[in-house]
């Protein structure tokens, strides 16, 4: 049996296997969804994981290929899909393909919209096929390019730490320590073909200009510039973990209230922290108040520290989006007006708010959704609903209605019903349908809060791990039948 000390192992295979073991990316028996575009990086990733399995370096690992065809390059895109399907047949690895026609037109650049569509597909495949993680083919060159992009923007530790090797537990990047030249050498040693993306040569994309112009110039000064930048990102990534732990500890002492639309900080305690922690804590507070860090700038954070933290009572400033940050004696208050707060909550609900077990999620209008382990009281399915947590398939989120949603209303014998039809039958006003909170698990809609639970998830006599969902204060949104 081969081991990592076997000198016959290709350096790329050894690096990937070591990274998988050292960073706990892949465990024995994991089911890994491999994102394969057909390009050299993703083909190398697939080949390395396949070879690791065959050599018992990743015993029991199951692989599945995921490929997205956007159709943006006509016959070239069709050729990519054909190539990936044939590669799957050759390696005896199942293939799942998604055709995105057209790419959604709202939100961000074409590249960012394509990325969103791609990762939405990956998330769906993870759920449907019960995969452990999705592996992407980001290399050390991608890491170097990312670090340079962030450097040009004047980023801090978070940005300069680059691409994480593991993201939120379900996205892994085993090739992050492997250079593109090593990728090509590995594929050549295996006689493995790959596809070339003609758009990679288009200088209109900033990343391509870094790849074609800036990195070659830096390489003339340091032939190992890619490895140096990737190593620096790895060092900063480790430091960021330590800083985050310190930030967490100080946040618990300084944040007096932290909910979407309303955050209160202890001004005196914040002022006593080093500048670096002040910046991290203010940025965290802004993200908590706004429901995310999108659009936050260094200038916003600096203005709060200079004009509000160091100011007198009443000192404040208005941020884009309507958030008001104000000094109130020994507190810093970040809040929206009632109307703006409602809009913030609706935006967050549309995207999905995590619902911990046990725990709660604030959903606006003074309402909270609560989860408690065990079956408590006599849940009526409207103000409360007891579920079998073993059937959920993963964490809970709270969101609003989306076109195509369906569930199996409790009491209907498991029959499936479109949520839109359910609302019509209950004579729910159209304006209300978009604000009704839905508790959702990977396996489907669990509870239409205030209305009805899903029979598939209802706790029964044989349930081992019940969880009670409730809305507070109790709200019944429909009359008795």
C-alpha cells in the first residue's frame, strides 16, 4: 500500500494528500462533490482525488463530478460539457451537469452572477446526493492573484489572508498549495488532456491582467513569487483565526445588544481596546446591524471611531442605506428608523436567516422564532410545532416564500401542496404572502409559521430527538377551519 512517504508518489499527489490530512479536508468515507469545468486545475483536482482513492490515501471516499454549462462560449461550452461527461465515464465517476440559461441578470457583474448560479447548483447537489463537501480547483496561482487584488484595494488581514482552504465546512480547496505549473506537470505525467477557456486571455478582466502582466513582472524579481504570496496568505490566515478568537471574547463584553437593525456597544470598553480591535469590533457591529458586511468600507469604520466614539453625546453620522450611528452617553447605538428596519428584515428574510437549535432568530416587527430541544406543551402547529430533528437533514433557516415552494401540510396525509395554492385556499392577502416566515431545512419547508407544519417532519411517538419551534409573541395568522 502506498503511503505519503513513498518517493514514487507524484509531488502534486503528495501535497494534496498531506493538505487533506493536515487540514482535515477529507476524512475516510467522505462523499466529495468535485467541481470540474474541464480546465487544467479542475481536471488535476479530480485526477488527484481519484488517484488518492485508488491508492488508499483517502479510503472509502466517494466522488461525484459537478459541471455547470453557461453557454456563454457557444460550441466551446458544449465541448467542455462533453469532455467532462467523457472524463466521468473514463474514471467511473458519476457526473451531474447544470445548464444555466440565461444567467440571472440582477446583482453584480457577469462573473459574480455566474459564480452565484454555480454555487447554488453545488448546494443543491450536496443536499440531493448527501455529499460531505464540494472541492474546487483553486491553486496557489489563484491565491497569489487574489492577494494582489486585495492588496490593490488596501485590504486588511481578512483580505490579505486570501482564499480560505476550507469555507464554512462545505467547500474545500485541496490544490491551494499547488502551483499552476505543477498542475500542468502532473497532467502531463498522467497523459491527461484538458480544455482551455478562451476567455482567460481576455485582458478586460482585472484578474487576467494580473495573471498576464503583473505576476510575470514580479516573477522576474522573484521566480517563486507565487509560492511567496501564497505562503504569506497562509500565515495571515492562521493569524486571523487567533484575532477572531480575541474579537469574539471582546465582542461578548462590549456588545450590549446585537440584532439586525439595532446594535448597542459599550463606548468606554470599546475605547479601551487597541485600534486594531476597535476596527474589527466596529466592522462586526456594522455587519450585525446591516445584516452583512456588503458595501462596508474602511472609511465608514474610521468615521465612526473618529466622529462618534471620540465625540460627545449626540455625535453621530448617517451611513448609506439609512443606518444611523450615534453616541448616547456611554453607548454607541446603531439603528434604523422603524420603516427602514422593516425593509432590512425583509431583505434578510428573503435571503435566509440562520435559526440555531436551541436558539432564536429575530424576524422583525418584534417577532422571534424560537427553537427548544424536546417537546414542550401541546404544539398546535400554528404558534408552535414539534419536529423530529433527525429528519431535517441539516441546519434550519428562516426565509420567505419563493416561487415553486411546496410542502405537505399537517393533517393532509402527506399529500404535497404548492405553498401558493395553500395561501389561496386560506385566503391570505397577496401582500402578506411575501412576509410570512418559513422555517426551512435542507430536506424542505418544515413550518409555515403561524399557519401549518409539514407532516414529513412532525414529531411522533417514535421520535428520539424532538425540537419544538415557536413564534414569540404567539401569532395565529389564520382562523380555525
